[in-house]
C-alpha cells in the first residue's frame, strides 16, 4: 500500500520521466547538391522517387540545371549511396554512371546520352 508521504515523490518521478520522454532528439540534416542527367518530367519523377528512402528528408531535381538538391541525415545514408540510387534508376550522376542496360530501358524521351554530336 502506498503511504500518503510517498505520493509527492511518485509524482515528481512521473514528471521527470514525462519530461525525459517529451524531449525531442535533434537530428542534424545536411543539404547537398549533385548533378544528374535527364531530359523531362518523367526523369524528374524517377530521380526524385529514387531518393524517397530512409534518411532523406527532401529531394528535388531541377530540369534546367540538372542539379539534385537533397536534404538528408548523414547518420542514416550518404551522398555516395544517394548518387548510386539515382544511377540505379538509369540516370548518370557526377560520380556514378548508370548501367547501360538500365539506361536503354528508359523511355525514349528520357535518353540523354547523345553519340551523334548533339546535346
């Protein structure tokens, strides 16, 4: 049985536990930019979808500049892993070339590699 004198101690303990659990852990997100090749809105959707993974807060690809801006938690993922994900989706990045077989399966409008001197 609980004594009346111990109630204030129980309340204080409960308040301390509540305050501890209420504290938010701060996550340090970093924002990085890298190049990714593409031509159209389908490319944009594919590149951004490839980056919808754990640790990524936001990712956008700019069609005009070809720049991917990604905000992520470096404790969960890395810039190298993110660039590999984009390449795995068929888009060359500044440091990772997409596999030719994957690239060839992209819709024709998404083919950004030109061997005839154009582009």
